[in-house]
C-alpha cells in the first residue's frame, strides 16, 4: 500500500480485505505508523527504508514518501482496509434491490437465540404435520446418537455449514434429493434398495455363512487349546439364532480379526495340528470368511454413512428453512447471508455484469490477506472482481496482491 501511495495512486482506489476487525485495525494502524515514520525520520533512514521496500530513491519519490502521512490524514476517501463481511455489507447496502433484500436490513451478530427458535419451529412442524419422512429422519438420528442433546448438536452444525450447502445445491429444485443422489453414486449404494442395519446383518448371516463358521468351529475343536476355545465360544454365539444380530456380527469380527483389525495369524504349529490333509481346506475356509466379512463390513459402512447423511440433510435442510424464514420476517441478515448474497449478486443476478462494472470503477488495487483458496464462497465472491480487473483495457495502473495462507 505504501508503494502504491508513493507512486501517486489515489487512496480511494485501494482496498484491503482481511478476516477480522482486529486484523483490519492492525493493518490500518501499521499503515499510519509507517507513513508517520517516513514523514518524521531523517533523510538517511528514509532513503534506507525506501531501498528496503523496493522504491527508487529519486527526489520525487522521497518527497512523496514524506507527504504520504499528511495525504492520508486529509484524503476525502481514505484507503479502505476492511473485513470481508463489511465489504459484503457495503455492496449489499449499495445494491439492495438487485440482491432482493430490504434496504433497511439489520445485521445479526449473534445467532444462538434465533437458532433455538428455529429448532422449536421444527418441533412444532413435526407435531402439526404428517411429514413422516422428516419425522423418520429425526427419529433415526436420535436412535443413532442416543440423546436429544447430541442430535440437536449435530443438526445445528448444518446451519453452520449453510454457505457450503447453498453453494453445492445452488439452482436445484430439491437440494436434498440432489445431494443424496450424488452421495449414493459416490458410495455405490442404491437408494431404492437400502435395507436397515438389522436386515443387512440378517442377510449376511445366511445359511452358507453359518455353515462355513460351523466348519471352522469343527477344525478349531480338534486343536483343544485355550486360544482356540475363545474363538469356539464366539462361533457358538454366531450360530445361536436367539442372540441379538449385533452381538452375532461382533462375534464374527472377533473370530476372524484381532483387536487392531488385522486378520488373525494362522501359525505353522496350528496347521500341523490340523494335519496335512485338511491344512489347505482350513486356510481356504478362513481366508474366504475374512474376505466375505470384510466385503460386508465395507458395504455396511457405506450404507450407514448414506442413511445417516440422508437423515442429517433432511432434518438440517428443514431446520435451515425455518432459520432463514425467521430472519427474513424480521429483516435480519447474518454474516453467512452477507457472503452468500454477495456471491449471488456478483455471479448469478440479472444485473451481475453491471454491478461488477460499477465496483470495478472504485477498485484499482485489491489486497486480500490470508486468502483461502479452499473457501468456495470467498473464491466465488472474488473471482468476478478479479476477472473484471483483468479484462479492463485502459491506461490505469491496476494490481492484485494475495497473501496466501498455507
């Protein structure tokens, strides 16, 4: 910024964006401290300083460096050093109608009270309606998480992730259906044929699997050692149809795998005890059971991820609908709304090109501190501004300075 000012750039065309008000205030303070230093220091120190920051020490540059502090103090429009959210708020206040916002919207700094109201509205909806899909989804989450507080905490996280959700499902008529269908493809799950966990385990414990575990138990009984007795007990549990399906599945895992999740070793001594005639049969049987259990275990995880995600998206999206409705009724916007509404305005609105042009007239030099190239909303917001800066064919000196954050 100092370099630009020394090269006679008008402060009103410089904007620096950062994340927090504290960081913006620190940048502003450093700018004025540096400018005051150049105005009051000795000629020798000033020349040395200008060399350090890459400025030619011509008489004109030295004079301009001396005058920057006074120039900043008396500038009608100073260098704008602000936060992303303040920048978004400024844009939306300039173009509220284009952003489909009330001109007198109020910024909501804390959202916890409104989030609680949205949660109560969700409960009220469940009591008043016959939306079984929503009710089933909430019940599924509650049963999985074993408590109301854990369920509430998980669903509330959906509100915290709303910008990513809006960006991911933008333009989709049914965002939940779109998201779960894409998830199903990634997980290789057929949404129309998803059984419950109990049904899946019951199908896995078919007669063929039970016969193979029974054969494995007969091999182990011939060894008559304490180590194998524990596995024999587990196999008895697997074969007992009166036991809970979850216990029987756990017994399968304990029979075939160690606590670390590795297949149990088949020692040479164990194979010799079985005898050369049955040695190969035993190895093949054990390997087959391990492979089948591993395949089923991975399938069960994929289906559980799908069902849990489907339930979370269903409940979370409805909670978010209530939350957004409450804000709209009271003319509130929160920080996430500022970001997303600005993204929409600059990228998808009918007047997007015109607004980009209007903003471009006020920005010649853009500095972004702690730039997050993994932040989709930040990139979506900056991208049209950068494109507009790059496409302008004029004599104006223009620059972009991104401070990356590893």
